[in-house]
C-alpha cells in the first residue's frame, strides 16, 4: 500500500488531506518533483534532489527536509509499498494561510506511487504530438502550474495525439512534461531556453556524448519538422520517439536508428542501476 | 462560525480538507472568485457569477452548480456565519485524479470568510507599489495562479510597499489582485489588455461615465508615472489611491480629488446596496 510522508508523519496515501487554505491550492504556490526507482534504488537521486532544492529556492518556499532525511523517507516508503520499484512525488506548497496570502509553514508531501505504465508499441511506432504556441511561466522551475496542459487535454485527444509540443516566436521549447531532442545528420540537438531541464535529458546528454556531436541551442519548429529524428525524454518515457507533429510525419513516420540506440543506452544504464 | 459548501454538503470551514490528488493542488488546475456582501446582500452578484462561469468555461472545468442554487448557498452561509456581512470565496478545481492528470468530477467549494480589514489611513495617504515586468498567464481568467505575487512578497515588504504593479513591453496591465486607473487632465484612463476585468473596475467605469471622459486603451508605465492621479480598484479596496510607484511620487504624493470623488460615489452605492 502506498504511503505518504506529510510534514513529518507517515500515513496511508489515501488518508492524506490538506486544509482548503493551502497556498498551493488557493494560489498555485507550489512545486513538485517526480522520480522513480530501478532495482529498488532512486534513479539519479542526486540530480533530482538538486532540482527539487533549486525549485524551492527560486519559488522562495523554505524546504523543511534535508537530503539524508528525504532519502531515508523514500527508502521507508518503498518498504511500506511492498513493491520492488515505485515512483515518488514530492509536493511542496506555501502551506496554510488563513488570509489566503501569508506563508507561515510550508506543507511537504512525499508520496509513493505506482510506476507509470508505458505503452510498448509507442516505442515501435513513435507518438504524435500537437503544437501549441506557449511558454510555461518560469519554465526552469518545476512548479505545479500545468493548467495549459489540462486545458489542452481535449484537443490532444481529438487530434489522436499523445502530447503537446510548445513553441514560441518560431522556436520549440519542450513537451508538456518532457524535453525534446532532434537528430539531423547524426548531430543531436536540443533547445536550452524556456524548458525545464529534465533529469532524463541530462542523462541522455551524458550517454550520447561519446557517440554524437551535440548542439544545445535554439531550435526552430521548422528545423524540427525537417529533422531526421525527433524524440522526447522524461522520467517515465525515457527515450520516446515522436513520429508525427500535427499532421506531418517525421522521417516518413518511421522511428530512427539513433533514437533506438539512445533508448538502448539508457535501458542498459537502468538495468544495472 | 464560517462554513463551506463542499460538493453539495455544508460543513464548518475548518473541517474542509481535500485529498492530495486534487488537480488544483497538483497541477494548478483551478479557479476562484471572490466577492462580498453589503447590507447582507451579495454585491454585484450577477456580474461576479458571470465572471465565475466564464472562468470555468475558459479553463474547461465543468461548473457543477447553477446560479440560483449558488445564491441560495451564499445566503445560507451568511446566516450560519452569524455576521451581517461576509466575503465569499468560490474555488473550483479539476477534482481528484489518481493519475495526477485525468479530470473526472470537479471539486467546488463556496466558503464564507471574514471581511477583509481595510486600513483607513491608506485612503488618506495612498499606497506605494513596486513595478514588475510580467503578464499573468491567461490574465482574463481568475485562475488560482498567483505564484508570482507570493514570490514577490518579500520584495514588496522590503520596499515598504503594499502591492505590485505589472507592466510589459512598456505598458501597464494590473496590480497583483486589482485593476489600475489613472487620471490625466480629468480624463479617466484604464488599460484593457492583459488584465482580469474586475467587477469593481466595471462598477467604477459605470459610476464615472456621467462625470468624466473615459478612455479604455493601452497605458504606458511612463504615462502612469506622469499622471495626475493613480488608483486601484478591487472588491476589498474599492477605490484606493496609489501615491508612490517605486520611488516616484504621483502628484507630489497627494491623493487627488477625482479619486476621492469616485470613492465617494462607490461608498454611496454600497450604503444603499
């Protein structure tokens, strides 16, 4: 059974409730982070922790837990879950405010969750995304602000797509919850601006370094549409090919060899994590 | 004692708690509205309701209550409060989602609250605001997204200011939770773009019409700094003069006669509401 660490106490996840004056709820003043374990061990724990702390600092929400204690909590929650691997969600908000404005004590939840179920055939066929002109507010922070994605859900479904690719002023930035890469002439290219720097993005860049020339720079939507391969990276997706953008096929709609190669590298890393 | 209508049930406000999977909390997928009563009667109820419904429609969250029922709830909550006048907060979120993404049933809360306490001398001296380059995401929707205001709170306090004025590309839009107007040569001017259209803004425009030439158009920050008078309008503030912007005094730091006149008009309207 999944449990949740809530401000110092561990309780069944189903029982965790927040008072309606929570600033995350009333004012969108909250952040989260999300990672998973492989072989019972948190994947890239140091990097996720670093990002969580950075989000808290930039949002100016005091982080009430230190790294060692948080790791201890995570390991305890895996044990309580009875599962060999879990996902974990950290949610940190501005806490309760009876005047709906003044922060006193933050609320921190660390919740174990079932692993996200991937759809195997998507790795064979690639996914479809729609495009949308938008940049997330303070994109470098993993805030809880995903309202645009929720608003766009019916449009994504109506298009038979799996996700949305954001672009602005001609340049792409990220998908709704994952990063984007392209291959052109065996050069791996990914944008750096207006995107949350994903931990899987960082992992892929490190894995790719010995094998490909890498360019981290602005990428136009046009360049993406003309790429040899396009893929997205995230904790749950690892390296997932994108073969259709709106109604246009990338590389004739066929998953490319470099994307497969990178997926293989990350799968190897995970196997022995 | 304040009570809350929560998905059909009325309970003491202190007891209202939401499960941590609420999409308002996890994904910032929520909206609110806020109004008050005068003489026990909701002020501009028709206009607030219209805005609430519009926010829900634009965020694509189904509104689970109709206008008559909502009014009935509001009147019941005033009765339960034992107070002659209250504020009311409607909060509508995407509801609980165990996958943290898929909306099923929304969560609606209607909460009675104490009236916001105004500071009388601010009407005599005017307030100070700091400026910040920013446009709210989907500003026409009263979403729960106020993270920038929360982030800026320490800066506002450090400047000895009461609020923040947003501007972008040279033009002003709104304060953190209220609209902005200027007077120049007895012409009343207010921006129309990138701002939530406040109900008090609408009320003031209606009250001012017989007395002043009105211009609704882009207003530059420079124009505001050179204005004869600046004031802000909101449910809690009514017509509140702004006499200092960053370190610059407006009109020598003295509250102007037209602002006082408009405050008088709205006070008269309220008296007989």
